[in-house]
């Protein structure tokens, strides 16, 4: 059976052996994940989409009636 405590100890020992581990730790930070980068690419897209949907609903129901 796998002992989680032993795995944690091995991981800590591996980080002690690697002199660059601290400098590489930022790569696994959640703010650098693919999803976070994708969200940051279009910062106002969600708000703009919601407001545009509200505008379209208003225009459809309360806007001027066009008769041909």
C-alpha cells in the first residue's frame, strides 16, 4: 500500500536536491494556468455579452415598433 507521508517526504527531499526548485515553483502557480491565461485574454467579454443581451431584449420588447 502507498503511504502518503512517504511520498511527501520524497517530494521534499527531491526539492532539497534541486537548487533551482524555488525559482521554478512559479510555473505551477494557479495564476499561470491555461484557464487563467484564457480568462485574462478577454477581461470584459462576459460583462459586454450580458449587456448586449439585455440591449437586444429591450430592443425586441420595448423598442420602437417598425411597420412596413
